[in-house]
């Protein structure tokens, strides 16, 4: 039980702290311009939330129902997979033409992953 608590604490820390430290935004002017365009209420945030949630749920399904993994063991893996894909996506965005790494997108990803965790933990009746 104690190991599960440590694992959950670490996952939560990753989901919410990595966005704060993950990106060196580059020139200040460019960061300010992009930050002004990166709104909290936007379709992009809904997409990040939805995709992260669905990726976590999909990976969980495959691990538990197809690979016969224990549900408790599969959950951190499914969450880590979704989180990793979100980080990779933002790193690709940073190397793209706009060169912007959105912490807000990662936070939306985090909430999608947490929502998937809640859904996974719902009792199966």
C-alpha cells in the first residue's frame, strides 16, 4: 500500500510540476507573444484534455483486457504513456515553426489523465 501511495504521489508530481520546468521558452518577446495567444479557454485545451484521457483509458484497456495485466499495475503505465506522449507533442511544437512549448497544454493533459484515473477507479458494477 505504501508503495502505491509513493507511486501516485510521484505521478501527480510529474503531471503538474513538469510543465512548470520543462520548457526553456527562448527569447522573451517570443514567449510573451505566444503566451497572449495561448488561452485557457480554447478548443486546443479541450483537445489536449480529451486525447490524454482517451489515451490513458485506451492503454489501460489493452493492458488489462488484452495483456491480462493487473488493473492496479496497469494504471501507472497507462498514465505514464499518455503523459509521455503529451510531453513529446509539446517538444515537437517547440521545434516547429512557432517554437512554442505550452505549459497550459500540459496542464490540460494532466487533468485529462487524472480524469481517466478517476474513471478507471470507479467500481465495476
